[in-house]
C-alpha cells in the first residue's frame, strides 16, 4: 500500500513521528514523505535536513511554492503557487492514501490541488476550532476534501460529522503527538542545554504566533509581548521558539530578535528544537507562555501549567492546566506570578488515548485491503 505523508513544518513533522516510525517498519506500506513549505526555507531552519537524518523513508520528495514573505498578499499568492506545484506533483505521483495533518494554509493548498485527481486523503486533527486563526477555515477545507478522519477527541468527531454530514470513516484516536508519551526516552535537559547553548537557569518556555483573524492588531500584540518578556527576563531566563510562517509572523520573529539583542544573556532563541528536545525543554521549564497548540495539546502530559494568550486557540478543548488571558501586560504578568507558586500540574490530558499510531495504521491497512 503506497502512503504519502504531507509535512510542511517542524510542528506537523514532530506530531507525525510516532506514526512515521511504525509505518517505516511495516511491510504492508511503501512510505513516501512529501516535504514542502517551511521545511525548505532557510529562515525556518531548513528542517528538511532533520527529515533526511531521521531516515524514516528512502523516498523523500520536495515540492516548492512556499512564499518567503508573510504579508496578506504574499500568503494569498503563495497559496496559489503551492496549488500549481502540487498539481504537477499529483499528476506524476500516485498513492493509495495521502496523510494530511492539521490546518495550515500550505497544507490546505496541497490538499485542494489533489481534488481533481481523486486522491484519497486521511486527515489528522480535524474538527478542532481555533477562532483566532484563519487556520480554522483551512482545517475545515481539508476535512471536506478527506475520506478518512483521525480526530483527537469525541467532541472533534462530532464537529467532523457536522461538517461532512456523516459519521462514516471518523475515528477518535487521540492526539498522535502523545503516542507513547509516558514511555518516551527524552534526552537529558543538560545535554539539550549544551547543544543549544542555553544557560543552566530556571526558565519560561514561550512561543508566540500572530493572530491571523483581525491581523492588523498583531503590531500591538507584538509590542505587548516584547514588554512582557522584557520584564520577566530580568529575573527568569526566557527561551523563545520562533514563530511559524503565518501572516505577519515576521513581526513576532523580529521582536524576539530585538529582545535577544537587548538582553543577550537573558534570552535564548530557538528556530527548531526538534520534537524530543522540545519535550525535554517543556518538562524542564517553569511553565509555558504563548499561544501555540503545544500548550493546549501536550503540556498537561508533562505536568506543566500554560498561560495561553489571546484568541488564536479560542475554541479548542482545554485540560485544566491552561489559564487563558488576553493580550494585556498586567494580566499576563499577574498570571505568571500566580503559577510560580504552584506545583506541577497533576491532572489528566484530555487529548491522551493510548496506541494512537497503531490504531491509525490498522484502519489504513484494512481500508486498503
């Protein structure tokens, strides 16, 4: 059975890893990794190198078209260019199934290009809602174009049912990134620190992406976050994982770089940790601060509280470790102070279901036989 896996960023690739590891060892499948988007861009760490190094597949195909800049016009034009490049790719390459994960604009473009070719799409993480991001629309577009749906909770299964008008081929398998999370052999934080030149200090782990709904407010938001991080880095080291290629994402990346230049000893910038190094950082951190999905989906499994800022993740199911705040400096600072007095989070992760990767594999195999 020929399986192609669409991956456009460090984020979705890290989520795919448990599945890629098992697919690559299963004789029933011929695996191709289709790398595009940020993986091929120097400003985002050219993470195609990580994919090659992981050696999950002898077949790694690259598809171009990702915009270099991130204005609204650039994103819109880039969407069209990705469709053009993938129309050529789908015309020349045939698969039994294509796996598509998530909600990014470039993932949506790759899937939309597949539709005239009748390609069967298996979608992961459909049915979720993020009202503060245009990704909410892209995710639902991918859902409509897909044949199989692997969702992370029963609530999201219901949403997919509503979107597609049927419960056929909708499977609640849990969040793939959490597959085997309790047995993960993470690298020691000491080794990760040395690899990325991070000082041996307590730290807050932060990631801020732009809000792509009402995107004109991102100028104000990036200024507020600069002031927040400037204040907290006086007493606690701050590790910033840089923003993805979203509309106006460069605002947050440039703000982070300015902060690093102003406080070089207090700030560490990370373009690409890699999944296990990132999890090691999460586990060693005091807390997470930002508006990234990893705070919503994964942090509870590492016993960490999360200060989730703004509306980017609005609508997503939360575990009890997440504290929602607005883009207000005083509110964010006060929330940080409150969490500093707490012990590690001991509650459940609402996204955790065991054997996620195995369930996906068996569903694919049975459909293709």
